[in-house]
């Protein structure tokens, strides 16, 4: 993976909040649910963020297992996100919970424990735990 990635989002007019997302050479629709005033035509931003965390976790587990030559047959990750109270914080915060399922009948318990440890070290997980720098600037023109 290169150090620099890019995504482009542009309103598509299919609902009030519906957008076309272009990322990694793939285009898809993002939207808000009907209950939030959208058309429910695609994942909302927090669903996409949760998906990014789940995807990165599964890929990191697979990469590590391959490096070790461990017999992992299948990896599945579910991520939930919610706003809620966080100890030591005055305001509600973002709470992500990852559930990792690893199939591999020949894996021993130590290997399984190590893979779960690795799941907490994927790059997106580390990014969310860090303090990233986000800059915003105005474009010269708006392309439809």
C-alpha cells in the first residue's frame, strides 16, 4: 500500500444527502438513512468508517497469519460504532467494538490469542487511536 491514498465524493442528486464515492478505482453510493432525511441508498459515513476498521483488521490478521505460515482458513470482523459516555470524558465519545472470528481448526490457543492481539494493531485502528491531522481548504471550482 502506498503512503498516499485519495477518495473523492460528489453529490449525485439521488436523495438529499446521496453522494457518489470514488475510492480505489471503485465507485459506489453513500447516503444517510431514511430516518435521518436521506434516501437510504448506501452506507452512511460512520458505516463506512466502521467498514474501514473491519476491513483493515481482517486484512491485517490475514497478512500476519500468512507471514507466520499459520493455517487460518477464514477471517470475519464485525465492527459496531456508537456515541456514548467514556470514562474520564465530560462529553460522549465514539465507541467502536470489534468482534473477530477466525476459522482454522489447526490453530492452537496461543496462535489464536496472538491473532486477536494483532487485530488491535491494524493501521486504521492505530489511526483512530492517534491524533490525526486533518486540514481543510477551498477548491477553485466545483466539478459536478
